[in-house]
C-alpha cells in the first residue's frame, strides 16, 4: 500500500522546493510596482493583462486533467479569469494572450497538486497586494483579482492542503515539487514574453 505524507510534510517540501523561483517571481519587473509607491494605472493594467494570460494557460491544463481524471476537488469557484476580466474591463483594457505556452499540463495527480499549489498560494499573496492597493484610494483601482476568495480565503487554503495530502502519495511528492517549480518558471517566462511584446516597455 502506498503511504501518504502528512499535510505539513508535503507543504514543507513544496515550500522548500519553490523557495528560489518564488522569490524570483516576486521580484519580477511587472509585479514589483504593485507593492511600491508610485504605481500607475498603466503599470497595474499591464500586470493584470499578463496575469490573465498566465491564468488562461494554467487553467486550460488544470481543466484538461480534471476532465479525464475526476478528483474530489471543486476547481470551479477557484477560477481567477472572471475576476481578471472584470478588473481589466474596469480599467478599459482588453485581455490579450500571447501565442506562447510554457505551462505544465498535469499528467498525474502529483503534477496537478504542484500546479494548484502555486495558484492557490498566489491567491494568498494577492491579499497582501490588495491591502496595499486599498491604501491608495486616489488610484481607484479595481482589485477583484487580488481580493481572491475574500472571507473564504483561509477556508479554501485549509481545504486544499488536506486534498493535496490525500491525493498526493509519497511517490508523487517529487513530481509535485518539480511541477511547482516548472509552474513558477512558466509564469516568469510568460511575464518576460509579455514585457517583450510590441507595445510594452
């Protein structure tokens, strides 16, 4: 019988495996302005346009896996594209999607857990950004994407970790960690490609 690691052990391994790529992404030139004074609406809109592409590709892979391998995890209320499209519409911007796809498509539950770990973790980090943006009321920026799950945020994270523990056996931990690293690197690559896209600085 395959053994299952504790949720805390799985979380620890994922957090340790992704420490460096997570740090690099936090310091990406498209994202850094979000937490600094002097943020402009154009900078904010550019970040959201790039994130829209990230979530479009990431969600495509998640939904493709779930359509073939049902697991006890309701992903529908966790989708971030509607929030991004609402924010972009409020900014008067139309979502764009670059014809580049760096994103891992899960082929196992361990890989699914790795992808979801990055996305679910980003929702928690988004709340920090939302609080900073709310301290700048003169910008009047829409923040649906960073408000995430709102009052359900802790509950949904607490639901994700037991799901990951139950579904990711010990022999899938390495796959989960490697896929989470690939996910961070894919996001970084997409943001870099967006910055190089004609019309972007």
